[in-house]
């Protein structure tokens, strides 16, 4: 069966994310290993890393991934921004490695000059260099399929396949599919026929062996809008049926499925606070799963 969980806040320290995951009944989890809107993050004390890993092992929550900073753009041709992006992505990989995470979810980037093909090569070159410098590491790069806003890359399966091919099919590169992004970028996963076509195409171009994570989000915007706006499960343009299909699809057994749906207003107050929205969305997903058992 798929493992179902959500993005959990690290407010108060990384071990707090594990405690929040436990009270929400998460089987898998996503975190930010640093502030996603800043280039530099605080240094992680060794004791905090040990406490996080010990708590995670005891919880049974697995796998856990981190999400890279939104500032990173590996497709840019601006020298200073490219250097800063590569350094920041290296830091994300090092943090995830220290924490024992499966991988780092990354928005591939936006091309700033030239063509899409040029941007895809720039992304691949940067990631190959980063992984080559970390040959002994295990943490994966998880390319997130995007909604296709502006000049963002990764909005088609062809984009993802091109990056992976340019990385010479590196074993430490995988893919994260986001249901909101799929719909927004033009993949009809609402109808039975569209769902079948979409994943047949994904299997042919990318391959299910590369699929390491799902982000399960409904969408505020319709098919082909190219606008990334997450909504609660069943309350947006996707509705419930695509989620029912995904959680019961035998091809996705064991794939972690993570909520990134809106949270309650305000920052997390403590380790044991239950977010009512997460609680409800997780329950809906589990009900959809149990309905087919």
C-alpha cells in the first residue's frame, strides 16, 4: 500500500517535525531542512541531528524527504545566480544526507536566456557536478514536475526525461509528481481516459522506477491553467476521483504520498498541535484507500 503523510513544520527544531508527524499519524513526511525562502540556513547542531534521526527511527515514519529552497534556479545563465544556486543545492543535499533522508525535492528551474533545451542541459550539468562531488552519498535529487508558470522547466514528462538522459541516467535522480501541477500543466488526470493516457505516457517517457514521491494536492485552477495554487483534497478542480485512482493504483504501491495542502492560519505553536486541515485531508485519503480494499 502507499505510505501517506504530509509536509510537517520544523518550527522549534527538526525533532519537532517528527513529533508532529506522529500526532498526525503520518507514515511518511516532508520537511524543509532550512528556510525555503533564504539562501543560507542555520548550522544544524550534531545533537539536533542525532535527536532527529533517533526520533525518526523510533517513529516508523519513512521515507522522509526535504524540499529545496524556492530560490534555487539551476537553469539560469546569470553567473552569480547560477553559482549561488549550485552552492545552495549542495547545502540542501548535505543537510539531507546528514539527516538520513531519501532525497531532496527540487523545482528544476526557469530558463533566463536561450531555449528550453539549453535550460534543461544547464540543470543536468549542475546536478551531475553536485552528485559527482558527493560520490559516497545516498541522498537522491527528486525532480518535481511543475505547473509550467512563465519559463519554468519540468512541466512536461519530456522535460524530466531530457534532464535524466543528460545526467546519463544517474541512479540518484528520481521524480516527484504533484497532482495539482499535473492538472495545471495540461495533463487530464480527472477522466478515466485521461488518467490512463497520462500515466502510460509517464511510464514510457520517464519510467515508474524513477517515481519516488507523490505530492497529493487538489488545484484551485483548472486543466491547462499553468497556475500553481493548491487546494484541499476534493475541494478543487480535481475532485476526489483522481485521488481514489492514485492511492489504489497498484503501480504506486509503496510510493510515499505527501500532502502540501493549505494549513491552518499562523505558525505551528507546539509539537503536539494537530492541524485540523491536515487531519481532515489525511483522513479523506485513507478513506479513499480503504474503500477499495
